[in-house]
């Protein structure tokens, strides 16, 4: 059984502790998946607007969330602020 399938089953548990832990894990999984696909889209030349349309947020929101390089990468690129 895949992680997603197992978590989906646990999310429908009648035990609130099990269900809530599963919901949190699903949220974290969704965030990791989204970040990976946003990175792939940018590597393939997608605009922030195209990405935003696919995930149902504004261009500004997706750029704010994913547009900045991590601090370590900014230093490497000479863009430390």
C-alpha cells in the first residue's frame, strides 16, 4: 500500500487522534509534492502565472511561496541580502 493510500485510510478513521495525525501527514505530503512540481515547471520554463492557474492561487502567492532561493543558495549565487 502506498503512503498516500495508507494516509487516506487513516484520515477516515473513527479515532480522532489517528485521523488528525493522518490529515497533518497528508498536508505535509501535498506540500512536498507541490514544491517538487513547481520546481519542475520552472525548470521547464513555465511562468508563475501558468503555475498559479494550475494550483488555484494568484501569481503573487505562488511567487512569494516558491520564488525565493533558499538562503544558502542565495549566498552561492551572490545574491545574499
